[in-house]
C-alpha cells in the first residue's frame, strides 16, 4: 500500500511517500480502506515541528479520514466489514473529561489516515452518515468536532442568541453551520472582503471585514447587543475585539492561544475589568461527542464546506495550499 510518513519534522519536503505492507488487524483492531482525508491547522504544526504534543517520528499524518472497513480482528464487535467509518481524533478518549491517559492522537502519536489503508483500534471507529460522500465524510474529525464542542460542550447557546465566528477555516464554518442548526444568529468576521458574501450565503446574519472595520468589536456589540458565544479561532489577532464584542455574561471559547509567530493572546485588563465574560478552553472532543455530532449531521443532512480537493499523489500540494491560509472550508485529499 501507499502511505505518507513524516520521518522528520520541519516542512513539506519531509512528507515522504512509502510503499509498505497492508496492516493486519490485531484482535481489537480494524483495517480501513481510506477513501479521503482532510487537513487541519494542527497537521501543519505537526509537519513543521511546532505542535505542543510531541509527534512520533515516522508517523502517518492526518487525524481526519473516511473509508470502509475491509478487515477486522477476532474480538471486534463495534463495526463490521463494509461499514463506512471515520476515526476519533483522540483514539482512546471515549467519554467524560480528557486526561493524560487518553491523549494519543491520530496522525501525531498514533498513525493517522494519509495512507491507502489505516489500522485503527475498534474503539476509535465511528460510523458515518449515509448522505455524506467520502470527501465530505473526511472533514468532521477535528474541525467539525471542535466546532461542535464549542457550541455544545458547556452551556448550549439558546435559539436567537448571537454566536460569533472568526475567519473561513474549517472550525469557523462548521461553527457557523452548527450555530444555525441551534437556531442562533451568527456574526462572522473575515480578513478577506471577497469572502463576506459566501459567509452570508452560509447563514451569517452579519459579516465584518477586519481590514475595513478594524474596531469590529464595538460595531458588533452595537449591532447585536453583545455576542453570547464567540468561537475564537483567531487568537492574538482577534481576541481583544472578540472580548469587546461580547455581552456582559458572554462566553469565549478560546481555541487558539498562540499564533504561528509565537505571539500569545493577551487579556486587555481595562476591557475585562468591565466584563463578566467566561473564557473557556477545549481540546477537540471525545468519541461520544463525535457520535453525537454525526447524529445531528445525519438528522439535518448537513454538508461540510469543501475548499478544494487534491489527488493522493499531490498531498504536498494540498499542504502547501492549506498553509497559505486563503481557504474557505476544508482542504481534502482523495484516497490513493
Ligand atoms: N483547541 C482545539 O481543540 C482546536 C481544534 C481545532 C483547531 N484549533 C485552532 O483553531 C484555528 C482554526 O483552525 P482551522 O483548521 O479551522 O483553520 P485555519 O486554517 O487556521 O483557518 C483558516 C482561516 O483563518 C483565517 N486566517 C487569517 N489569516 C490567516 C493566516 N495568516 N493563516 C491562516 N489562516 C488565516 C482565514 O480566514 P479569513 O480569510 O476569512 O480571514 C482562513 O480561512 C487554528 O488556530 C487551530 O489551531 C483549535
């Protein structure tokens, strides 16, 4: 089979195609014929050696992928040959709270999905909704679940409340879509004016462009009466404005603490002193949250937004395109 492996870290050149034997499942393992994968910001951090969790050398990258089960171990009960599945980001985190014992991640400390076949523990496999194509089904594991956890993990925003999303990456667009499912109103900010119309078409009620309206926090607060929940994917570049935009008892789910240059989020004391905003953190989500999200996705026949699809042989090009940052939705790589 064909696999990509990261034998060293430090850039796209380190992503090497290898030909190796198809894995055989152990008693509790399954083999998945991978039909599509997708990229997340963390995959570029793993590639560049800047991810906070140290990746295993020689890893098959990518947490996100979809495919069909082609072989199962003797003791497997959760899935059968022929099932359409994806893998859970934290392969050992089934439910409850995250703790150090379940920190292993696909495509980081465990082999991931950028391969013709993937070997998964049956506990990390989750069945996919029927209405999704392979390319669509390969986009939910990290960005989708992160957005779902931001919306549903603590206090779920009520219908009619305002949710703010930042940018046009995978997490932001899933957050926009899930907020609409919850009956919320959505404000979105983007650094690129040409994306405003697409954000509106996806359901954003209000869109601000950061270059045209650098003080968008005040404008949003005036227009909405205050944002109830911010899905903060912008980090240091947007956090202060997100805080200004928030309602008195608003919540900010802070998903990005540092930017790619190492600059950290700073809390502007003068603003925060006048605010009772709760700042929350989360890390993607558990398998049970993934199952809950995919049940909602199936019920509402929700489709992800795909920016671009690359052939398997052009995985490096996909990384390059993703790293440039000018995306609208998910960057997908077809299976081998
Ligand atoms: N804590 C967690 O569990 C968790 C999980 C997943 C992701 N995250 C974090 O959430 C953030 C979003 O992740 P993502 O995978 O959705 O996509 P992403 O690639 O980081 O987001 C891309 C979007 O960010 C905006 N952007 C502005 N300037 C950029 C630049 N210089 N480089 C890249 N993007 C830029 C762009 O939107 P506009 O063009 O519209 O401005 C772009 O479409 C990342 O920082 C990621 O690390 C955290």
